């Protein structure tokens, strides 16, 4: 019998591969949005389309301290989860994002969690661990199923 990945593991592997396209040296993440195991869109962390990347010569990361958390973050980067959601809209997916599943290489932050909830995502598979307990709380409160995965490739 042929040894092959199950569908969830395969989709997580594709999300992980998307992270290799990231242009953010501090936040190399990948995300994949799927519905019934069909890929709707893929995203990775990087600067907004058409703008210089943090990795471009002379640009660098635009670091600011988040007032609420006290954590220093690059404010230039668009997170992989948001890019996957935006890409689904930009290409005009006919099935929409409601009821979809998000595969992401890192647990979403609070900002991404709010976008995920409003997009109607019903399930998130992530490579652990949970790094934002407030985001975890709001995602659970919204009824989103959270599943920690291990990369199997």
C-alpha cells in the first residue's frame, strides 16, 4: 500500500511551504484557506503588495512597540492569515470563506483572530504552541474549533 499524507497533513504541509515565500525575516508564516479539503487561497507574511519588503536593501523592519501587549512588532508586515483571507476575496472565490478551515504555521495573534472570526472560518489547524491566550479565548468564544498539528513531512 502506498504511504501518503492524509488531507489535513497535506494542507498543513502546503501552508508550511507557503511560509518559505515570506519576505518578513521576523515573522515567517504561511496560511492556507480550504473548504471541504479544496484549497481556496494561500497567504504568507510580507509587506503590502507593491511596497518594498523588509528584506529589500535599505528597507528593514518597521518596528513599533504594541501599547496593549508591550511586544515589539513589525508594523509593515501583513500576516499570513490575513493575506490568505484577502487573497480569497481578491480572486473572487465562488464558495466564500464562511465555513472554511484555516491551516496556519503559527497560532494566530489577536488581530488576525478578529479577521478570522468575521470571515466565518469554522476551524483552525495550527502548528503549536498557542502563543496568544487572548486570541485563543476569543476564537473559542466564537465557536471556532482549534486543532494543534505536528508537521508530518
